[in-house]
């Protein structure tokens, strides 16, 4: 965030209004002090432990912790003094500004440094993917500084040549050398290359495809919901999808597992291919759910556990595999949702215009040509889908007035009272925009959650279709759970019947008109109309036949004498 004036203290919680901009390829929020409201003291988020090679667009503006060696001499820049540090995953620049008060006396090449700082970017190349750096804020951010032990390695090689004549003179020395040889294989066992050091999931996502990876995380979606090999794990830094081989076994949601595998990609989604069973460390609570607008779900949040509020903006359709797909929108943009048949989630109450709360894992299905498309939410069980308000067509006959905004569990029976409040969605809900945690909606809270930016009229009429991806052999789903194929077929049959009748009537009118034209009926009608307009009258003869009165008599226009 860039402020034109004003000063704010570290740890202060702010409410900021401004305009989004880019400065040297770093996304910024331009604002003035008048547009910033201080909300009081806040708790600083924990620094994400990451590798130097993982500092990039995904970590931009986040608080990170590095532990690496200084691999360059200091460079003086206009904004401070810079050093390159590297932990073996790739070098990144550390920039120390003059106002931080950090003592750089012992910052020499080879020193090992552990620090906390804000990941930033200043790209002067114009590519948009360069100039990343980590900026410590004060001396408290320097957690450890270990000086290089350069003198110790130098005598060590010189001692080795002197020790080599000694074994030649004495057989005991050679015997001593042999145990050291046996110790050397035990120090470098074969599992060492196959088991790389444990890193965060965020760091694993930054590795190149084909790299060996070792991570630990909580299973947020067990395999068997999307398909048999697919599971998802998450730690405090990020989440990633696992592709389990035939010998890797199964993973159960809520377990803490240690995973060794190979970084790979499937349908645009970053994954870890796992060929041996992960080690189950124990059980753990799920990570905090991240609350996001529907329009911002993207690569940064891929595979993470999210929660969204929105309106169903497309007709739910069922694929041949039994999966139900639809779109939701809270006014910020549509998000596709796929409810897999294996999840056991009932979608009977869903219809266009329904207000819902959805929780699930953010998946992706796209191609290499469109790497930032195809995101969709994957609910995992019945607790992940709740209906807040439904359209009148979706209300059904239950006792609850869904259309009036009473919160209803879509997985409750259709005859239920419908008065149950939205149950606790489980654990904390973290706001992705502010980064601060907040309590989830409680069953006793009494407040009905509404999607931001959507009016009551929007909830009644829907926002319009935002269907982003097709589904083969899809079948519409009715508001009461029944298939809409029969009602739709009935309505279409009635429409066809009315169309046939209308076309038949038009054809008859045309035929009668042509017949009248051919027989001269139009001319006689015109003559008759002219006579009527001229005042002529016609009288019909009596039916008795006794009085030979004329068949008809014409009276003049001015009432003159009768003409026979």
C-alpha cells in the first residue's frame, strides 16, 4: 500500500480506501491519509517459513522467514544496501533500508542468516517477473546471524595428507581408518536422496515439475470424492493436490500426513505424485477456512479450503456420472461449483436465484493455453452446502419459509420445519482480503448471512447465467429434487400443440382468401357493400306464397316511389 502522506505504526489495524495500481510490477493500493481509518491495535500475522527460491508473485507483500547464507558482497542502492542470500533453492535479494537501524557490520559473504521480512518487488526490466526482494523492518527481524567458519575447513585438508603417512607406518592407524569408512556409509544413507528435507507446501508449489518434494500437511479432502487417486493436503502456508498411485493407499480427511513424492501438474493444477504410502503422523483440526468473494478465486488460493456466499446464477445440471454443476456469484464475478456424486450432497433445493453458502476445496480444470481459467469449488460433504434463501419455485411444501430468508439445511428432509439456523461451519473463517480471522456463523447468532453487493431483487430474480464450462449429457434438476425433463417435455409439447393450431388457422385463412379471390366473391361483396352504403334496402317475400308480392323492393335514396 502506498500512502501519499501520514504515518502509521507497525501492528496497527487500518481500514483503507484507495485505487489499485502497479509500481515496478508490484501490485499496490494508492491512498491518502484521509482515506485511512485506524481501527486500533491488531495482531501481526505469523511469518511464512519459505525458501529463497520460492520468493515470487505468490509471496508478494507477505511476511516471510528465510534461513540462508549470504552469497554476495553488499550492493549500495538508492533505497538501501542489498545482499543476495541462497539456501540452495535459488538466490533472492535482501534489502536493508537505512531507517531500519539494522547493524550490517557482520553481514559478510558466507555468513548464515535467519530473518523475517516483507516480500516485495521492484522490477525495472519490464518483464513483470523480476526484482523480487525481502525487506526486514527493524533489528528484531534478524533472528540469527552465524559467522562463516572459514579457518576450520582450511586446516582440515592439510591434516589429511599428514595423517596418510601415519597409517602407512603403523597398521593400527589403517585399522582406525577402516571403522571411519564404515561410519561414512551410515552417515549418508540411501534414504537421504529419496527423502529430501521437509519444506512448506508453498515452497513445494514453487518447485519445478519433476522435482522431489517432501511436505507435511492436513488432509482436507480424502481420495474417492473427485476420483480414486485425488486427495488434498494443506498447511499454514498453502495447499496442494495429491495424485496417489496404486500402492499409495488411501487418505482420510482430518489426518496429519508426511508425504514424499514428485512435483507434477494435472489439468493446470499443481500436484504431487505419490507412489508410496504417506506416513500418518496423527489427527489434526482443519486449517482456518478462507472467506473470499466469488470473483477472486484463482491460482493464489488453489487447493485451499474456501467459503463463499452467493446466488446460484445458472441452472444446476447433472452429468452422466451424476455430478451436479452450477455457478454462484456474489456480485464480484461467477465461480463454478461441482458437486461430485460421491460426496453424498443433496442438491434438491438448488435452483437459479437461490442464495447459498458453500465451503470446499478450490480445484481447477483447464489447458496449458489458459492457465488462469477453469477454477471451481469442490464441496466435500453435506455440511459444505447450505441454502440461505431460495426462489419461490424452489421453496417446496415444507414448513420453513425459505423465500423469506430463513436459513435452511439443504440436506434436511423436505418436510422439515425449515427453522434451523445455519450450523457452525467449523473453526475459524479467515477473510482473504484482510488476512484477519473471524468466528464463523454460529447456530445461535441469529443473523442471516447475505451475499455482499446483492439486493433482494437480485435474490428473487437471479443475477443471470454465468456458466463458464459445459457439461456433456447434462440433465436439469428441479427445485423439489425431481428431474425437470418430464415437466419441460410437457411444456414443450403444449407449446408445439399451440404452434400447430396457430399455423393451421393461418393456412385456412390463406386458402379461403385464395378461393374467394378465384370465384369472384370479393367483387360481389364489394358491390353489395356499395349498395348498402348508397341506401338501398332489401325486403324478403312472404313465405305463404298467397300474395304474389315481389321478391324484393328497392326504395330510392330520397324516399321516392317504389320500383318494381
